[in-house]
C-alpha cells in the first residue's frame, strides 16, 4: 500500500470514528434530556394526583386555583418542549408521545395523572395492565362505574394514539363514551406513526407540517394546538 492510499485510508477511518463518537454523544445527550423532561412531567403529574387525593380537604376555590396553576405550569412546560423539539427530528420521534400526553392534560381530555404519565412514556403494556386491574376492581365493587368509564376511555384513547390495535368491543366502548373534549383532542391530535395529509377544511388554528422521506413519515416542524 503506497503512502497516499494508506494516508487516505487512515483519514477515512479517523473521520468515521469521529462520526460514530459524535452520534454516540448525541444519543447520550438525547437520553439525558428525555430523562430530565420525564422527571419534570412526573413532578407535575404528582402535583395533580396529590391535588385529587386531597380534594375533599380543600374548599372549591382553593382546589380550582391550585389545579389552574398546575395546568398553567403544564402549558409552560409544553411551550418549552415545542422549542426543544423544533427542527430536531430525533427529538420529535423521542418526545412525540410526551407532547400528545401533555396536550391531553392541558385540554382536560385526560384527567387521570397516572394514565397521562404512562401515555407520555409510551407504555402501552402498562396501560393495558392498568385497564385489566380496573376491570377487576369494577367487578368486585372497588371502582365506581363513572370513574371506570372515564379512565377506560382515556386508556383506550392513549393506546390508539400509540398505534395499538383495539378490539371491536373497545372501539365501540370508545365511540359510545367519548365526550366532546376528548373528541376534539382526537380530531386535532395525530396518532403516533401516522402520516395524515393537511386538510384545508381543518378549522383549528394549529398547523402540523409533515414531510415524506423515503416512504416514511417525518415531521419537519410541529406547532401544537392550544
């Protein structure tokens, strides 16, 4: 091997090593960022859960004010998340579930902190486990029918948004019990993994731009609804 070819080989090898190291570092930084964001969301969900558990101890005004403040914090968190995700395809893929879950909480489409948390972390298995536990609790009288219906609708919606296939019975249950707010959330949010086309008939002000790359759906920029 002459010196020129050897030098070229070594240069390419060094460049490739540098790319791998940069990719590895980028992946580590993304993982740390995701973990920090999940911890922030966990704290906000814990605030909502603590508030619901202490509801009977608070007067109506105090409860409503505290809940309003927490939802405002969620909205601020969502704004920060949008800025972080803007233009970064890797982060969009990693954090899209969290963004949808926060939208659901802010819009009051979802009211169960634990369901929102599992939705945000893309945990369909744990969502199904929770649903099975709820079924048992309903049968033995440990869970009221109204609360069961509310939480089941939230779980089924989350599962569908995460790309999970629902049974015909679950689809029928969802159609029969989804309220107006949840229906609006379904309309203006996108199932993860889908590639919908922008429609001129959409009346809401939020716009989601999509790009199509090599037959796969990529998001170029996301502006979430408020």
